[in-house]
C-alpha cells in the first residue's frame, strides 16, 4: 500500500515529510544532487561526496595492454536493457568490417525477466564475431578482467547516478566510453579520461570505437590522465567531517 501511494501527489508529500527530518543528505554526484534540489530538497542540505572504492591498494597493477594487435572494449556488470546491452549489439553490427575491434561482455543476466533472457540469447546467436559473451564473473576477479581490456564500456540508456563500474575502471587505470547523460557524462571527461557517445545509439558508439581504432595513441595517453578514486575510509572521513561542520 505504501508503494502505491508513492505514485500519487500524496505519496510525494509523505516522502518530503520524512525528508524534513534529515539533517544532511549525501549525494555521490552533482547530477543526483541537482535532481533532488529540483524536486524540492534544499540544495544547502545536500553535500556531494564521491563513493569510495574498497581495496583500492590492490588495483591497477598490470601494465596497459599493447594496442598494436587490436583493441578490446569490455562491458562489466548486470546485463539488462537499462544497462544498454542492446546498444552493444547494435554497435557490433556496425563494426563487422573492423578487424581490430572486439567487444567483450562480462556479466550475468539470469535474474532478468524471461523475455529479456530469450532476447539476449537470440541476439548472441546472431552477433558478429567481434562481440563475445564472456559469462558471469566473481567480483573478486574484476580487477584482472578490467586490466585485460583497453577501455571499459558504460552504455546505459538511463541516467545512472554514480555507477561503481566507473570507479572500478579508474582504480584500474582504464579509460571509459559512456553514454552522454546523467552521472556517467559528469564523471567521465570526454577526450581526457574517456569518451562520450549518444545514449541509446549503437551507431554513435560504433563511430567512437572506429575513431579510437584509427588513433589508438589517444587511448594510450588516457591512463595518465585518470584521477584515482578515493578509498572507502577516506570517503567515510569526509562524510563525517562534512556532517560535523554543517551541524556543529
């Protein structure tokens, strides 16, 4: 019953009544902070503090792969429509003649609706050789997997907020190629530590990958431009300090 009320004006009033009891909101992105401010929360009560990354010291240990033998772009995470998996299939279809580009999909789709699972399996059957499904992975091995690719793909068709995959890729010193919306576009600096493409548009993604394949040296320089994310402990300290200074 409570969930049903959230779809009504009354439900919004209920939420805002509870939110008035909150002294300090923490947002991991300016994008999310601005959305909540537009919704009615006082912007002065929202502090933007990026999420921390666990086990930061163990990441980014392998050298950047050589680009002379072709480029590998990897997707990591939950496989779903909203995560833009179909965008990858569409891009691969545009890249059938590009022998030096490979798209790897790492992740699980078993929790998705049956209709989507069937669609994903059918698209895999028809996918060109440049797109390969690598299967689910244990998150303990994500660092090694990310360090085996030249760039990480984040093709979500919804806004996202502060997806962990971005922090993980930066921790492993890998550039990102993302949709040009929401928290993704905020966190990835186009042409500096990654590239943007038009959200939901496989042809736009394919064009970016083609350009990178023509000029791989631009990709080689990006790991040096990446700003390393903070450790969870540092983020926790910042949150505690922010809340204390705001309300002492």
